[in-house]
C-alpha cells in the first residue's frame, strides 16, 4: 500500500484546510489555509516516500504491541502463584521469554520481522 497525498499533507501540515479530488494526484489539491503554507509537490512526494519506507517498521511495531497486549495477563503476579490462584499458570517463564522477544520488536521494529512462537498455556490441575 502506498501513502497518498492526503497522508503526506496530514503529516506535513496538521490543521491545514484543503481539499483534494484524487488522493494520488497533487495537482487536484485545492489549498484554503492562509496561515499554513502549501507544501510543494516535491515536499509532498518526499514525504510519501518517507511514509512508504517507514510503513513496514510501523506495522512491525503495531503487531508487536498487539501481541504484548494479548499476553499482558501473564505478567500478573498471582497468575502463576499456587498460593493465590487455582488453577495457576505453570509456564510463566516461557511467556516472559516470549514477551521479551516481542518487546525487542516493539522497541526496535524491523521491516521483515521473525516473530517468536507464542507458548501454549499450561495450567495446573485443580
């Protein structure tokens, strides 16, 4: 998916007033703001390129954040404490290692991530 003139304008000129007929054609842009300068076509094209190059990294960060959110419950202290929870999670250490690997991708996103395998929940018997 390629960024559009709209995406670029939203980054370059937040709060500006304009309309556009074709989101991929700078020449269909009509500028209304008097207090914010209209970016040149070159500035918009440069921003589109930057957004396109950044997209895989943003997708990696977004996916990593989602995976961390889905396993947040494993970090609750009593989930693996047999004195406080029945049943209790037997393999919390595996989830800790998994979350650590995912967190690296959230903090240092890459264009082509290799995702760690989420451990299967292992619960004590009641």
